[in-house]
């Protein structure tokens, strides 16, 4: 569809000259002699860009601009002005006009600015659509998703919330495991009860038992009063144990008892305390491997892994990257009292091409920094961290780097075999397919490099018990 340009000028000869520049280039040009006629035309046929003389009679330019913007918020304005009236044109830009052109106007200059204005209009509309999609895609507090991977996960969340079963949430750091746990609690029959969060990795091992189960008065020299633990605080609600793989084996036994018998004793106490609590656990570690290495209790593993959920990394849900970026842009723009129209095309491309090893948390931090550093109406590529501005993955550069570092071929081959097995969850057929090998050839490589798979390691450890 042709882009529609409205020309507003009280000089008929000038209007026709401008129309003669635009129409041969494929634009649909409309013309009005003043702003009243322009408003009448726009009511019938909205324009993508309005090119107007600054001194058109009949109405103040600000009133005209406001009336059009109220009805057509994404229409772009280009002001034509005399050389001596540039200050007025600059003031118009402060009020929302896209740009100005000084007379005499050349055909090439007009075409250039109209082209840029149309690009700006498309970008405004795309960012407005993304903001609207953020609103409609919000499933629960701060879970923004439209990708099929996350939609599938949210369906599992809905089903898990309908039961009282223990849930184990897996995923890399920064993927939003806590938000998934909150979503399950919010949709469960326990939603009116407390939601208690404990980061097992953040609490020193020597204090974690006290954090979870509390203590009696005089239990130790620094315990002048009784203290209730987090399990007790979560009574009738949900307790979320983040990074449960970091808990020591002795404490794992106490957690298992709570799950099985719904009771525990505070440190220094002898009276059993009964609790009605649902457990949701999360980890970014390989618990199966830890079970095989006897670092995590096998009985506790099976007790918490009743409903397993996996949060995909951001690199595997790229359809959510721009939604999340716009969500964070709105949040940090408001927090820093800034106003933005959105994210530029180049910045969007940089965000989409980055691998996001820190996942959603890294994206949030990147957008917050861009908000602080930007001096534009849009987040530009230059506002992003240098690591985000690089080109997409380049195999030639990777191979050159490996040669420069003199990495032995056997090291590369062994690493690829191990990573393929990990990504395939130990399935040799899938791993062989990733590497373009037969299953028998993969088996040869496993023996060559003495690679012991997790499942084999588990079996061996069980036999040694």
C-alpha cells in the first residue's frame, strides 16, 4: 500500500511542485491550503506524514499538531520554514514535530526526510504494538511471554497449581524460576496463605538450619529468645527453596522428614511442630549427577521431583526478548523519570542476536543501563553494553580463536561429545545425531576419552554401596 503524504501550504504553486516530487516516487500525495482544510482531509483519509509550512494561516501550529495527534497518534510531522524562523521550528520539534526543512526545499531533501519520517512512524507503531503485547502477554506478575516454549510451560504451571504436589523447577540462573514458583502459588488453593522464599545458596551452611527450622530460647549462646523458622512461617501456604542443591546432606534429611511427616523440631527443642506447607524447590544443578556422587539424597530427590518443570533459557525463547525488553524499558523509564518512544531497529537486532548467558536477569540489567545512558527518544545500539553490539556467531572467528589459543583437537572433540550428551540428557542416539555420527561411532568416542555418562555413573555408585 502506498504511503500517504499530506502537503499543507497556502502557495498553490509550491503545493503542486512538492506533489510532483512525491508522486513519481510512488507516494500518494494530498494537498491542503490551510490547517482547517488539512484537518477535514485527515478525517476522511488519514496520512502517514504531514509536510506543512510553519506559517500556514488559520490556526496555531501547536493546536493543529495536537488535534491531529489526538486522532492519529502515529502521524509524523515535517515543518517547512524560512531560514530566519528556525528557532520556531526547533520549538515545534520540542512539542513533538519530527523534523524541519528550511526553504528553498529541494526535491532530494524532501524525499530524504519523508523516507526517514516513514521509518520513524513504522518504528513508533512497532513499539506501540510491543507495549500492547506486553500488556496482553502478562500471565502473572512480571511473567511476560508469547513464545511457544513459555506458553507450554505456563500450561504446565496451571496444571501444577491445581494440585498440592511438590514441584521441582529447573533452569539456568536468571531464567525466572522464582516467578514460576510465585505463579504456581498464586493459582493454587493456598494463594491466601503465605509465600515464603529461601535462597539456600545465599544463607551460610551453618545458619541454614536455623533459617529453615528456627530455634528454642537458649539453644545456643546467641539465642536469648525463641525464633520461628521459615517452614513454620509458611504454615498453610507455600515455601520456595531456591537452589535446593546447595543444602548439606544432614539438612536434607530434616527437609525430607517435613515432607513425609509434616513435622519437625526447632534447634534445641524436643517438641514436634506440625506444619501444613507445600514445597516448591528450584535448582540450576544436575541433581541426578549429585545423587550418583552421593551429594544429594536419593530419597529426597524423588520426593521433590513429583512435578518437574523446566524454565527454558532466554536464547531458546527469542520470541520473548523484545517483549521483555519493552517491559523493562517502561519500568526503568518510569523509575528514572524518563520518556522513551521505544527501541531502535539496530538496538532490537543487537538484543535478538545476543546469546544472553545471564538470561532474563541480564536482559533487565542491560535495559536499565541503556535507560540511564541514553540521550535519545529511543534506546539506540550505542546505549547498550559493548558485549551486546557484536555481530552474530561467526564460525570462522571461532575456529581462528581456537587455532590462536592452540587448543588440541582431542580437547575440542571431547568437549563436543560431552556437551552433546548433556544437551541430549544422556540419550546417545540424540547426541550422535547432533554430532553427525552413528551411535556406534559415538560409543567409540566415549570409550576413547573415558567419558562416563551420568546414568552409568549412577549405576556404578549404586553397585558400590
